[in-house]
C-alpha cells in the first residue's frame, strides 16, 4: 500500500476536505444491487480500501477488508473513517432515484473520482438491467491496476521554459457577509450552451468565466478591480502520471479587466480561452508544480519565523490566493452507454465564498453553485444574463449543505 497521502490525512485531523457526488438516475435504485456493485467496484480500486489506526509509531494507514457501506438515506449524516461506515473514507447512500457518493478529497480529486464512479455505475447498471453495456472508457472491475495509478508525483521534474504563473493582485472580492453555506442546482442545456460557445470562440470553462465576469460588472458597475476566477487544472499528464488516483490538481487564475468587459463575446472568449490554453500548457503547469515543491522544501528547512511566513505566503499565492470565486469542471465524462440512465449529477464541495462545480449529465451542464452568503442577486443576475443570450437556465434551491464529516480514528 502506497501511503503517500498519510501525512495529509494526519495533518488535516478531523477537518478533511470532502466531495459529495449527487446522482439522479432515470429509475429508482435497487439498494441491494448497488451494494453488490460497490463491493465489486472496490476490488478494482484497492488503494481506496484502507482505514486509519493507532500504531506504536503514531497514526498509520492499513488495508480495510470490510465492505463499503451503502445507506438508505441521502440526507443522513456521513462520518467517514467511523465505525458507521466500516472505517472507510468512502461511503454511499441511495434513496429513490438518487445516489450519493461521499469521498475524502485527500485521496482523490474530481478526475480520479470520475474513474471510480463510472466503474460503480457500470457495475450497477449491467447487473440491474442485465445489459451488455459498452465498456469503452470504463475501468472494468476485473482489469489490472495501471502502472502509475497508485503513484504520487513528489519530486522536481525537468525544467522547461515555463512562464511565471499568473498571480492575483488587488482582486475584486464579494462584499457579502459570511453566513451558513447553501447551494443551488443550475442546469443549462449543453446544446444551446455549446452552440453559443463555438460561435464565440469559447470552451465551456472560458464561457462560464466570461458570463461570471459580466455578471459581476453588471452588479458592480463602479468596480475597477480585476475579477479573478480560480480554475482547477489537472496536472497528471504534465507530471507524467496520467493515471494517478491522488489529488493531481493545481489552480490557474483567469483575470478579467472590467474596462474590457464591454467587448464582444467573441473577443472576450478568445482572450479568456487564451489565458486557459497558455497557463494550462504542460510546460507551464510543470513549472508551477516545480515552483511549489521548491517552496515546500525551503519551508521544511527554514528556521527563522519571518522566513517561514514569507515562504508560506509564496505557497499560498501559488495554490490558493484570494480570487473572486472558484470554478471547476472535470471535463467530458464520456458516459457513452451509461448516459441514457443518468438524469443529472452535481458535485458538492465546501470551498470559497462562491464556488461553481460543473459536470455534464443528461444532456445538461449541471452546475453546483455553492455560496456562503444569503443574497440571491448573483445567481439571479447570472441566470438573467444567460437567458438574454438565448441560453435556457433552470435554477433550483437553495439547499442546505450535506453533512459529511470525518473521524481520524
């Protein structure tokens, strides 16, 4: 067992970042079949079958042969690592047509979770309907673990002529007072959204970023500060571990100047997509990855408190900083034969004051809009802006955050 993430688990204590994947299928879910599918799926992902124990040398990670639990209520509190879920760091629940999958974000990110739940859904649907569904793009339960699947890149890689990463300077920040987290479901028909994007030189992420920036400019016409979105970037190929299950994401920062937001959607799309392409180039992702590792190595050696603080600030600027909001899209899931059975999927994470998690399912872009304030003016302006441009947009909510917690031992 590779224990590359053991230190992260220990240092995070009982406040791990969590991911909840919320699916709605076309028909009611058979919980018994889902339990069987889960156990079959877990055999393909042995590195997710572990528990934390107290050993002589401190906390340790050991194999966990107990079954992953599948509860009967999606609203119940889930405590990962506890006896209620057989000490696993992954658990599920199904109720009616809805499936909830909860995972620790320390052991996976959106991309590796996608590989996992595609296997799970394939196992469930083939058994439930006795169908020979196409397995292209599915990590089949009996297939071998890939060579780099349980490898975490942790060393400096070859240097290229990478550009210095985009940094955030004096950003526009939301003035709202922090309150309880709540989230909304946004569904945008992919056909209309993609048609508008293609005619305006935009990818899904670029177009969403443009609409968000225009929305902020509409609500705050006197603002002159740059609007920044923090966009999750998959660095697996850049660091030469394309199949690694670990969290292999960094962030790139997209900057929108309010003075330029009156330009055409095509110009804004080109400008935004250019930023994404440039910063997402493997050489530049690797450059930023190396920069972070060097800062971390220096932090480990630093003795002077002021130097430690300076290095911590450098690391913060590279991976977190203070953007206006964050945006994450795992990309096309390539559902293929699974798609007719899935109505929607939303990914729920506890992030910044405003965070958009984007998925594609059921012919729609499914956006989980999470905010830490009461006001509805942002989501209303966003919806209005889309509709003014001929793009339908359905909004439901707000909903209270799900109660996913953890217990280290």
